[in-house]
C-alpha cells in the first residue's frame, strides 16, 4: 500500500533562515510520481513540482530545491532564505496509479519576520 | 481561464440533509476527482473519473455519489449528511496522459454538518 509520511507537523523559522521539509514515502511499485503542493492561508492548492521515480536528479527553482533519494524513499523540500510569503501548509504526495494521489498529512510552515 | 470552479464556497447542512457540490473545468481534462481535507490527515480521495461516463471509488467513498455525464462537470452528492462529513472538499482535474500530469485544484468548498 502507498503511504506518505510528513513527520514535521509544524515548523517555525525566522525570515531568511533555510528550512527543509521532510517527506518519506512507501510504495511497492517501481514506477511512481512524487509531488509537492503548497496551500497558502487563502486555502487554494498550488502545484510546486512533480518527479518520476526514474529521475533522481535534484531540482532547483529559485529559492526552492528538492532532494529525491530512492535509497531512503525520501523527497525532501528545502526553502532557502525563507520569506513570510512562504508561510503555508506544504503537502507531499505520491501517485502510483494514474493521477490518483496519496497525500501526506502536511507540514505547517510559519515564517516570522 | 477559469480552470476548476467549485460551488458553493461555504455550506452548512443539518444532519440527514442532502446536497450536491458542483465542480466544472474548462481545460478539457479527461481526469477529474474529489478529495476531502481534514486536519492532520492531508487530502483523501473520495471518487474519481477518467472520462465521461466512467467513475470509480477512491479511499473514502462511503456517503458520497458521483456521476460524469460530460467532460466538464463532476458533481459530488451527499446523500444524507453526517457530522463526520464536515470537511473541506476539493475538486481536481488533469490530463489523463501516461505521465501523471499535475492536478489542478478548485478553491474548495467548506462544508459544515450540524
């Protein structure tokens, strides 16, 4: 069975600090996709990244970076030089069967000025 | 450029009442789905559809019905509302290609059952 664990329920940092959000997943399949979504206080869900199981390259997009390690079944998300606007709930999700996502419980990130 | 539109945004029901949450997308996506979001549990899949006329159950389907008569619309029906169905409901859509396209979410419907 698929499972996504986001062990950090809530993280508080001061602006400009770096912060890493952990995501550990379980799957029996060799082909799967991993996602990160952001949910700001306004409530909508914003897609951040998709990674397939065959692509273990890390990715950087501005202040955001993702570290995918199949050996530890982890797909961690780092925000460099955090800003108040990064305050949100962040969800990691896993998909084996097409488009059917299993979400982690989410990590609440609070960035204080 | 409406994307995924959900109505209503807020709803209060009494136990036993029925209602339909509406979802429409204008991106010609084959795949549509409904999730519910509860504190500490992330989002859980209720029902999904891979095309008009085809629906299937997700992780938590009990108490909900869906139908897909058109590509654009995917309504979620609560047959007899219960307090356990108090939640935020999200509709999502995506292309149904081989590479698990990202889901596009609506803005959610906050439902309270008293």
